[in-house]
């Protein structure tokens, strides 16, 4: 079966989420793609860095903007295994990310449960890419912590 481009990049984000899982971090991974090339890979580091803002998306934004040499991600696509929280969605909005693709919905903390324009008005959002794999990794993590 031919794998879609979105599935290919989401698998890379899942690889990052698995790194977080191995570090006892909430398993969220992100990659940022520009011109069909991954320019940033990241996963949650909130426990490792003792920093509540060290979410995968925030780490990836910093890496990507450093790589690009500017604060805007106008030619990039962001892949995240789980729906971004309001903080990360707002950061993606400030970075003017045109496309956000995520796997699993976050019914408790995802940005879509809040009202307000977090993302840039022109940002296209796609959800559900490898949703089951993304959701299952989160379930496994929280089950192991109980």
C-alpha cells in the first residue's frame, strides 16, 4: 500500500513521541517540514527540563526558526501526534504556520475546546492522520502510570 506524504511525516512525529515515552515524558512528538524536508524534530521535554512550556511543538518551533533564520514558518507544515494545547496553537499562530496536521484529538486540553483565534486566520488544519497509532501511544503511557 502506498503511504501518503502526511502519513510519512506523521510517522516521523510518532518516532519523536516514542522518544518522549522512553524518557517518561508525555508521548507527544512533532516535526516541521519545509520544501519536502524535515527541518525540525522534537518531543515533549517538560519533565527533563523542568519547564511546563517545553512541549514538542514549542521545541520544534524553536528548532525550525533557528534553522530558517527567522521567526515565521510561512512555508512550513507542522505535524504533531496530538492536538496542540492553546499555548502551542497560539505559538503556531504567532509563527504564521500555514498548515497544522495532527493525529489524535485531545478532548481535555486541545485548543479546539477553547474559543478564540489561536492559529493564524489562514492556517489550514487537518486532523486524524494515523489517529489510532497516536491515540494508542498516549493510552499506553497513561495506563502505565496508574
